[in-house]
């Protein structure tokens, strides 16, 4: 039993909630506008509030923020139509406990949500969330951004909406996709993943939609596609940005209508598959570059989850290392000096690279020592701040203007150390460091010229024979794009 506030300009919605909630022993106050909302929260204390995101005189998000300021302990649920799901997700980021879509088709599910929010259920639910994440290997640690990401993923998992996961290579996009599937109502159904960049256009189309016998050379019998196999389950489209424009068109049709046709077939088939897509590239930028369809991005990006790179959550490094040590079933541990050195590294390969480093160190140290020291780390981690590494991405202006000669010397030492090392190395990381060097040199010359011109950007750009837009881009200023 609780005190519940309902704010919705549709009176029939208010009547529905009043009947449903009072029938379960709750006290209900109805409001039909932003003005009603402010009057009611001044007069009464509430345990739970249902707020429509669209009101004639107010924005539901603003009301939510005010509710959280006035009554932080009050649980909140926003009400939305499908077209405003993005707004509802924003509401969750601002403190809403959940959102529900109108019309309310599943009354039993709504009743379960109300019971959970009015009881101590959310605490136990949060415990379940962290246990599931750890079981699947999605370790969030203490980093606030990662914890907020997990909470949002857990809340939207039970919704029948498509999800787009962005993040650098090795951050754990597929593991997060598994988490969403296992936390959803589809957890007993298939979870199937396909890497759109690992197969050719023809094979990818066949993998997704299936093919009929004789559809192309080698198609000796008919084959079910993933959309057919994963019906009522989840399809994980990894590196969706690598899909050809022709395949993107066919994916768009499935997302819009739930219909598809096998390669070489004529029969229209139906599927009820949830799509979770992932990309290490910025798809919005790919749309600008005409390599990705804007309408497909709109369909995929109902909810976007961005996993931060490891270098932005280095406080979690010891937690991740402990998890990997347990996973690899070893009694070995890492010395504090070793972990400190690892925190200085840039980790371009993110959590996946960290796992490989831990596994390699264990292999070398087993039988020799109980504590892994710096000696057991790869050469690339032994050279302090090599290849332009930074201990913190959010560097101050003073850091950015560090002496170019010293920077180049560190970079060169790091490359030579890797060159002389006979062990395996990550060539992608080396290539990435070259790009980082290019950016550093460009920025250094810009900063030097700005000093000489007393901050006159136009004159500095002319002396460097570049446009002001390119100058702003090299300074990493928001909205600057040298191709625009």
C-alpha cells in the first residue's frame, strides 16, 4: 500500500490507474497538467509517481527532475508512446525507475512493476543484475559510467526495443549483448551472433535470411537463415557498420515489417527477432560519409549504449585482473608495482587486451613465482608512457603543450623496443600509435603557431597553409570537421 501520483492529460488514463491502484489498497492523486503536478507535490508526499512525458503545458522530463529534487525517495515511472521511447530512456538516465508504453497491453506485468517499486524489490533486483553481469563476464567495477550503463541496460532489457552498442574494439560489446538477452523475457530463446565484417556480402545475406536450393553456386540444399532460427530470440549484429548498403536495405525491411525473403526465394516469411547491433565506429559519422543508411540507424538506435574504453576506467583495473585470475584458476597475484605500471598503459585493445596480458603473464610465471612482477609483462608495458600513451585521456592544456622533442623521443623508444622484441606484438596497436603521433604533431604545430600569432586563428591557419576548420579540428574542438 502506498501513496501514488498519476500525471497524464488523458483523463481515461487517470481513471484507469485510479481503478487499478485503489483496488489494490493504494491512495491515488490524479493530475492532468504540469500545474497540477506542482500543486500536488507541495501538498502531499508520494511513494510512487507515474508521469506522462508529453503534457500540454510541461515536459515530463522537467517534472521528473523536479520530483527528484523535491522528493528524492519517491520512485518514478514515465509513460510514453513508441515514438517517444528515446525520451523515456533519457528519463531513466535522469532518475526514473522504469518506463511503460501506452496503451498498457500487459496489465499483469504493470501490476508486478508496481508491487516491486512499492516494496524492497528493487534492491534484490539490483543484486540479481550484478550477479548476472558477473556470471556472464561483464565486470563493471566501481566506475560510475559503467554502473550507470549496466543499470540502463538492465532496465531496457525487458523492453521489446532494438539496442545499439557502441564502443572501441575489445570493450565487451558482445558480452553486454549477452547480458541484455539473458536479462530479457527472451532468455530461454536463442541468442545468435554474426560479425557483419567477417563474411562477404553474398554469404552474409544467406546467413541472415537463408537461401533456397540452387539460389547460387554451392547452394545444394535449402538453408534456414538466422532470422528464422532466432525467431522470438535475439540476433546480435556485430560490426553492423561493415554491412554493405544492399544488405542494409534488406535489414531495414525486416526491422520495419518483420518480413524477409530467402535468397533465391519468393515466399515472404515473418520473424519476431530482437536486434542488438554493435559497432566500433561512429555510425552517425558513417551516415555523413554515406557509408551507412540514416533510416537504418534510426531503426537500430532506439536505445544506444556506449561502453567506455578501459583507459577511462583504470580504477577498475585491479578488479578486472582479480576476475581474470579467478577465471584462469590460478593462485598467482600481481604485485602493486606491476599494477601501477599497467595503469600507465593506454590499452588500445581494452579489456580483451588486458585479459591476454594477464593470461600471458600467468603462463610465463607459473612454477617460477607466486607474485607476478613487471618482468613478466610484455615489452610494450615495460616502457613508461611509450607510443604516446597517456595516463588520463582528459589531459590539461599544459599537458597537451608538452615539449614535442621529448614526446618524439618517448615514442621512438617505444617503437624501437617493440621492434627489437622477438615476442608477439599487436600490430594494430602500433598502427594506432602512428595515428596518435600524427595527431600529436599536428596539434603541437598548431599550438606553437597560435602562440606566435597571439591566438589569432585566422593568421595561424594561413601560416600553416590549412583552413580555420582544420585548425579547430586539430585542437579537437567540438563540431569541427575538416571534411565539412
